[in-house]
C-alpha cells in the first residue's frame, strides 16, 4: 500500500484525506491518505522521513507552504511563486504548487472571467502568492491587501500589482470586480469574523473565499445578502487536489467523486 498525506499545523481540520481516499477507492488503487501534524521546527525532518519511508506524496498546508521550498527541489512555477503545496517522491523530493490552477478552475467553472478583472486579494501568504502569480499571468489586475504592508509590497513587486494595508480595503471595493480572501479570517471556529462589512460590498462583485470550513463563511453570507455572486473554497480545494493527484499517480482524478466526498465530510462536521 502506498501512503500519501497532508502536513500542516494544525491539520485536523483538513478535508484532503476524505477527498483523496474517495478518489483512491473510486479507482481501486491500493493507496491511503492521512493527515500529519508537523511543528515548524520538524518540517525538514518530516519531509525527509516521508521520502525515506516510501511515501507516494504529500500535500502541504498552513503554515508550511513557504518554508517547504527549502527542503525540496521546486519546479519553476513553485520557485517563482515562492511556495509549495504538493511534494512528489518519484524522482527525488520534488515540489509543486497547484493552488493557482485550483483557484482558476474554481472561478472559471462558475463562468467568471479572470483576464482583465480588477482583483482585490486579501492576504500575502502561500495561497495568496500562488493565486496572485497565476492570475497575474492570466491578465488580471491585482491589488494586494495585508495586515503587514511589507509582505504585501513584496508580493506586489513579483506580480506587478499594488500593495495596501487592510484599512483601505473596504473603500477599494467600489472599483473591484473580484474580492478574494486567502486568509483564515472566518474559518471555524471564528465564524463571526469577516475581512469586510456588508456595507462595503456591492451587488456587482464576485466574492471568493478560499476558506471551506464553514462552507458559507461570514464574508460569503454578507456578500449574498447584497446580491453579490459568491464562491466558496470547495472548488479550489478539489481542483488543487485533483492536480496533485495527477502529479503523484499520472492518472485522471475522479473530480466529482472528490467534490462529493468533501461536501459529505463538511455536512458531517456541521
């Protein structure tokens, strides 16, 4: 049996085990996927240990996406983004980033056009880097808002975007097409939190929250209340996972089976 997993801290909330194990069952593959909580100081040991034990691959979640870069041989995309969310062990320890593609597919499957869109991106961590880089390459105009302005400025330089503090986020939405929250604001158990208020949103917005637990965050509730189009984090989770599955196995993933497993697991946790 080949072992796969996700490393993070915390990691108990992850839906990736349910998603990938459903895919393995569907394709009758002798594989299993587990969550592994890894403290930052043991990240390198965990990655090397997984390789030594013959793991098939790992996903990487917060807070390890950026630091993982130091323990793998990244492909060009992961290197340029500066973050890794997928590790493959077939030929050494290889690092990839599937977050940007996952986010793209989450929007395009809902009919959202990215090219030429004015995007307000909240956050400057690993997921934000992947989305900003990928969407910039697709022709979007990126404004990055972060609590620490320096990190926003660093990312803005890479994607030819603009950096701002969070204090002007609400005002900026007047001329925004797509608002993307890449932070953990609103994630369980902090269900009453949102990066903006209802009064700052408008009906012409597309509001995309990559948080998937809960399925409808406070931000998405407020956006729906003003008539904005809302997109939850399940689509990105499923599509980035599907791309990781391809990298590990070379097989086409059963995307709808993976999506169904995520939704069923979420319903069990409510």
